[in-house]
C-alpha cells in the first residue's frame, strides 16, 4: 500500500473488506500490507509474529495515513460483528419461540417448565421488576431457555401474595413435603 497516496473513505471500505476476508480465511491470501492492517484491526499479534513483525514495525510498514484508519476500522468491524451476533441470537430466539409455540398448540396451549431463578433487575424509582429465569422444559425433548419476565406494578402484589400463600400453607404443620432434612421455616414468611 502506498502511504503517500490520499487516504479516504474508499480506503476504509477496502480495509474493512480485507479485514472481513482475514477474519474468515486468515491473513494468508492477503498482501503483506493488507495482512498487517488486518492483524492490527483484529488485534491479532499472533499474525504479526507469523510475519516477523512487531506492532511498531507493522505500523511503520503501513504508514501513518493508513495507520490512522485502523481505530475507525476496528470500531466499525466490532459494531458489525456485534450486530451479526445480535442477529444470530435473535434468529435463534425466534426459532425457539416458534418451536415453543408449536409445542404449545400440540399440548393444549400450556407448556410446563421448571424455573431456576437467575437474577432480578429494576430501575430505581420505578415499580417494574425484571426476573430472569432459566426455564427447563418438562417432558421430552428437554430444553433450557433463559427468559426475562417483567412483572408490571399492578401484578406485583398478586404474584407476591400467591408465593406467600403457597409457602405459608406448606409450612403450616410439620413443613412442606419437599423440605430438605433439617430445613427450618423461613423467617421471611412471617415478615410480610
């Protein structure tokens, strides 16, 4: 690459095209300058080492005009990669939803899951609560999907009341049937 030529947006497009090519196929088919730039954009010092270059030598070899485009190319490539990963995740999510919807129709509109609580989130000052669960399907085929459920303010009391009533009833005498040996009645049942 001639570092004395004018560098512009067409050159950024060229760098991104070569970076995409290297990300898929490796730097082998690229020219030395293209391979060095791709290695710098992709943060692949191993590719520089393979060509007996340090980062400083690679920057010197590509020249300051091309080197100044490396941060912009790295940022744009990262955004493209994140967008592609997001789209792949959404495609997987849509396929899972379609599968669950199909199973739901086949099973009288009710799917059963065993839920494992993962985490909760909220925005301070707001009453919505987001609860993240790993849901494992009951029956075959077993499948786990991570879900985030946002409980509306108007449903919060009903959800809490239902959970409290179930636990209080289960602990009314000797304790719940599914209690672990030595498990004691939780104190939170009497605080609410």
